[in-house]
């Protein structure tokens, strides 16, 4: 049986310090209920040699297998994910003195960056012999789990807020997953999922309630580093934060790269959230250690409708440790950004994915982004399933005249 060379050696809960055996299926910390994080024996990895060995591997996510949590090569459940392009966006009138690049995950399997987390979580679940998985999802995570679950021959149940856009709902069903509709937001979907699934022997793949989706998301940071090395790193990364897994994942990637002697400078991470649901941005502004739930959450971006992200203290710590920050955008600005990305730049972005573009002008005006800096917009998902015109009507902005 072929081995991947994964250096996974254990799981640890940073909140209380409990170490957990990684050779069995486990969700959250058995002592305090916090998120468990994968630990690797990084002393066994010589950074420079490893970086050189990557050159001979396919430009895909599993090229980073030493820093991913799967030991048996035949357990890997892949749809060819990873290796998404990074390219300059060109001149932006609202921020002319910045160099703006995008990393576009819209072309990943199932159309979003959620494929990264799910290939890792489903592969590890397969390696540990799990057969039935469930997840509460705003849409994209559900579609990704449905696809990877189908590929792994597992049963999948997905709990979607009832306002989830039809394309995502339909896609989940198309992959053969069982879909349940739950009134409210992802918070209620999560509560219903956990109550319904209790005692069924199924495994919860909710983000940060199992240790491995964040490992897949880590590859966002690994790819950003590998693309340009220390000299090519952006000064700042703007990321649409919902559950916050991507922020934690990128920060973990940069820390691990620093520990193996490769990375010398960590890009500042910015959480972009809609002003109708911005618990992370508010907590950053208040200097709080964790978020307080956002009352009456609403936004046109379903993936950002997360009023009370789990493990919020980790999200806040990730942003702060990079000396980044938070910023809100309006729904109108989000939809306007979708149109501008499409019409000015030929780039299709989902509402979530357009939020960082919408945040550029405000961060530049505030002085968070400085003249001459390079800014990477993380484009988390494709806009192709969405009608910009319908969204413009929904948020009450008018399309530009033709
Ligand atoms: C397209 C898109 N972008 C961003 C997010 C938020 O991601 P995270 O949980 O990493 O904050 C989601 C979550 O559903 C999403 O679907
Ligand atoms: Zn703990």
C-alpha cells in the first residue's frame, strides 16, 4: 500500500492544551468542546528540499501531502482540485495606486474553494473507515461534500437554510445527497442537524467541528506562497469571512511554512463581511476575544450569513497575529462589485467572492492598504449560478446604463 508521507502526528486543542490521538475519528475536543487542530512533525521536513521536490508533482492540492492529514494514498478522494490561478486584475479606478491580484477558486470542482476542505475531510474520513457524513451548509460546502461523498461511495446528508439559492440546493441533490431544509440561518441548520443525527452513527463535517477541512483550506496559503516565494507574497489578502475557516487555514499554512524555514513575512489577513452580518469585524473593532452573536442577520451573500461562527477566538487570533483587520461592505456594494468584476475584468464572482473587491476602496481610504502595496483578493467561488440582475433588484441597486 502506498504511503503519502503525511507527517501528521496528532491533534491538539489550543484552547485547553488537550492532545488527542489522531488515529480514530474525532470531532471537537473531548475536554472543552473546542476545535482540534492537526499537528505535523515539521522537524522531519527540510523546507528547501521539500519545496524543490514539489516541482515534479502535479499542480494540484495533494502535492502538499506531507502537510495534509491522509497517510494512505488509496484513501485520497480527489476530483483534481487545487492549483487555482493567480493573476493581476488590472487598473482599478477606486484604488489606482495598488497592485491588485486575484486568486480564483471559481474553477475548482463544484465551483468554490469548499472543494479544498472537503477533499481533505472526506479523504481522512475514508481512511478512518467512516461511511456516513452530514453537514449544515449555506450551500457551497454542501455541494462540495455531496460531490466528494459520492466519489467516496459514502452516504451524505445536508442541512440547508431554507433560503439557500436553488442552484446549490439542486446541485446537492444531483450528487445523490439527502437534502433537508431548515428555517433560519446556518446556525439553526447546525442545531437541527446535530439533534437529528444524534445516535445515527454519522459523522459531523461542520467546519471547525472536525479537524481536517481547515487542513484542506490551508492549501490556499501554501499555493499563494509557492506561486511567488517570499518576494512575490502579497502585502495583504482580502477574504470573505463567514465561518472563518479560510482565515484560520491560511494563517496555519503561513505559520507552518515559517516553521520549516521557508516563509519570512506573513501577509496581513483582512476579514471582509457584509454590514448586515459582521460579527467578526465587530469583535475585531472592539478588541473582543470572541464574537457575540449578530442579531437579525441578513445579506445577499449566503456563505457570509454566519451570525455566530464556531471557534471565533481562533479566527480573531489568526487575523490579529498577521496584523490584518476587518471591514464591512453593503449588499449594494457586493452586487455592484459582482458586475464590475464581470464587466470590467471578465471575472465571475459569487456574492461572497465579490465582497473583497467591494472592500478595496474603503480599506485604501482608511489607510489599511498603502500606495504601492500588492493586494490579493481571494475569489472563493464562481458567480455563474447567479443572476446579477436579479440580485440588483433584490438589493435595490440599478444596473449601469448601456
Ligand atoms: C463562496 C464562499 N465564500 C466564502 C465563504 C465563507 O468561508 P469561511 O467559512 O472560510 O469563512 C463561503 C461559505 O459558505 C462561501 O461559500
Ligand atoms: Zn480543549
